[in-house]
């Protein structure tokens, strides 16, 4: 079972995300050859197991350069916390599961 929703095949990720203006969207941006990205992914997988639901969209960075440039993503891994088309926070350091949980709680994401 794949826990994180896949956005890799969608042509316009920003257009898809901007329709969600009521709740926050969380987009995990990674590169398949990035070792730190694999560690970050495990942290997000653990959070989804704890909350017992899919919470994150996944975006393979090499396929979405325009999206990354538009939102000024500086590096991977990156977790975007978005409300509609606007980015509320960019998280580049995935310290631990409790650290990410605390960030999500700041936005009342459960």
C-alpha cells in the first residue's frame, strides 16, 4: 500500500493544489537519488501510520522544475505547507517525527 499520494503524473500540481482553500495541503518534494529524501520519507510515512490516514502529496522534483521555480523551492527534501496556491511554510530539515508533528500542530493539522 502506498501511503503518500503520488502527484508525479499530474501535469499542473499548482492548479490542483489551489482548489483546496479550506484545509492545508502538504507537499513532500524529493529526488529519487537523494539519501536525505529517503530518511525524510520514512518520517512522513511514520506520521501517516500514527494518524492512520494519508496526509501528504508526493512530488518528484526532476519532473516539476517549473513548479519548484514558481514556489522558489531551494532544495530537497522539502515539505510545503500550503493553503490554496500560497505557501505558508517550507520545511527543509526533517529533524524527527516529533519535530514534524509539532509543525503540523502549529497549523492545526490532525
